[in-house]
C-alpha cells in the first residue's frame, strides 16, 4: 500500500473520481518567459470555449513537496499541457511526473507545446522528440493551433457551442 499522501494511486474506479477530473486541464509553462497576463488568458478562453477549467500549479497553495503537489494536481485533471519552449527545469520536472504517472492508463494524457519563433530552437529537445508536440510561432498562433485540437479532445462541449 502506498504511503498516505503518496502520488502513487491505483486505477480510477469511482465515477466521482472520473467526473472530478473530466473538465480540468493542467497547464505548465515557463513563467519567466511569458507574462502571466498574456499566456493564461489563452487557456481561460479555450476553457470557456471547450468546457474545461485550466489548472496552474501556482494557483494552488499546499504544504507538500513540489513533486507531491504536481502529482496530486495531475491526478485531478483529464489532460496536461507542458510548454517546453525554454526547456525550463520546473516544466520539465512536471512533464517527468506526468510521464511517470501516465504509465497507469487511468491517468491523463499530455501534450507538449513548443514555440518555433525566431530565437528559439527549431525542434523540441532530443529527450522528448518522440512525443507529439504542438508547435507555434507566437501566442496568437498558440491559441489558433490549440483550438481544433481541443475541439477534438472535448467534442461534446465543442459541438454544443456550435448549435
């Protein structure tokens, strides 16, 4: 049995657990690279359009170690997105936690976001090159690129909005 508070958890079997995660998306990004006021509204608008609530780690205050906090947050979402544009150590750590938790199929899928704008590497770091990534040139392009992917990921809500 895992220790109490451990991020290790068995398959989600209760409908309430699934329902709690269903409309939440974890977003990790390099805070020093993008101003909060420019980056977060992209996901807030996407959430309104596609029926999910974005979850940012720094919005949750806990008294647990960062790894535990991230693990708990990831277990409470349906999808996780990690912006590796600057190969930020914290975002990479969060992706690593998601990757480890993903070995249990009851946990969320994840996407990598990566800017290919002038001054950035043209490809994701080799460590994660085998994982699909959404590439964008600027924040407006990120929003445009995410829209059809999220409509596919959250089809029920997206279809209701078009009616």
